[in-house]
């Protein structure tokens, strides 16, 4: 197969794989959309439980104040009934004090009872609203889950179709190249094959050695960028690149190693300087 045909198949595969990867990522992200609703529902349920606990405590307090009020009313009524049977001033004063104390307790218990009754009414209304919100959120969450399941099923079906297209397009390509190509596309945001223009990789924008660029220009084999690992193909620039590909003026792939060696030597020199200064 001619290399131009191979590159064309790779471009088609790039589109197919990019779409498939996006769909796979969507399927992974879709369930996360439920997180907010699930957290809201959980908060509403916790709030309902807390209000229900407060309601039960308030109802118990209301029942207690009601009993105390009944007891205070009864004590006052008994004391008032005994007024007719007193014989001395001291008895009158003692009984009057008993009536006043019972009346004060009665008034206080009545206020406490009214407060708890109002609180019960408020809590009951809040619980009804909370229960309605819980029911609404549960309904919306169920609908959202059903929608998500349908969306996932639809995207999964599209992935299966893309996989068929992928298999059909790449059936006569080198499996190892296809494996590397898919990994590159996953790691390079959907771009696995790029042009080299004016000696520059348009994927990572790094200047390539002229010898390496000439290999790409010949188009006799699949070549990967030494910097970004993308597959490279030659594309003529608007101004032309005849002057660029001069082996005498530009470096080769071996220059990459020379640069690394120079950097290593410079680091050693710096270390020696530091050691000398330290010894002094």
C-alpha cells in the first residue's frame, strides 16, 4: 500500500478514534451529573429526619406542659374551694399565697404550652414542605437516571458502530502501528498524525533535524516525532522548503544526543565550581 494511502487511512482512523474516545469519556462522566442531585436529596432526607426528631421532642414537651397546666389549674381550684372553710387570718394568708402560686404556675405553663404548640405547628409545616421536596427530588432523580441510561445506551451503540468502522478502515494496517496510534490520540487530545512544515512538527512545534525531516519528506515509511510521538507526514509550506533541507547546514538526529551531552558537561562543571567554593 502506498504511504499516501496509509496516511489517508490514518487520518480517517484519527477522526473515528477521536469520536470514540470522546464518547467513552462522556459515558464515564455522565453518572457524575447525578452527584449534585443525589447530594441534595441526601441533605433533604437528613433535614427531614432532624425535623422529625425535633417534632417528637417538642410533642413530648407539649404533653408535659399540658399535664403541668392541668395540675396547676386543679391546685388553684382546690385552694379557691378551701377559702370557704378558713377560720383565721393566718389560714387565709397561707391559702391566698397557695392560690397565687398556683395561678402563676398556671400562667407560666400556659405560655410554655402555647410556645410548644406554635413550634409544633411550624415543625409540622416544615416537615410537610421537606417531604414534598424529597418526593420531588426522588422523582426527578429517577427520571434523570432513566434519561442517563438511555443516553449511555445511545452512546454505547455509536461506539460499537465506530469500532466497526475502525476495524474496517485499519484491517490492512500494521497492528502495532494501530496500537501506538490509538495511544497517541488518547494522550494528545485527538491528534495522532500531523504535518511537518518548514522542518517543524505542527503537533508539538519543535524544530526537527534536517536529516530526520528528509526521511519524512521521502514518505517511504511511518515516522514518529521524537518529541511528541505523533506520526508525521510531509506538507509543503507556502514559501517552499528547498533551502531548508540542507544536510550540511542543519543537524541530524545525532545532534539531539550531542545537545544532551553538552548539557550534562555544563552541569558537571557547575557541580565542580560549587564543590571548589565549598572546600575554600
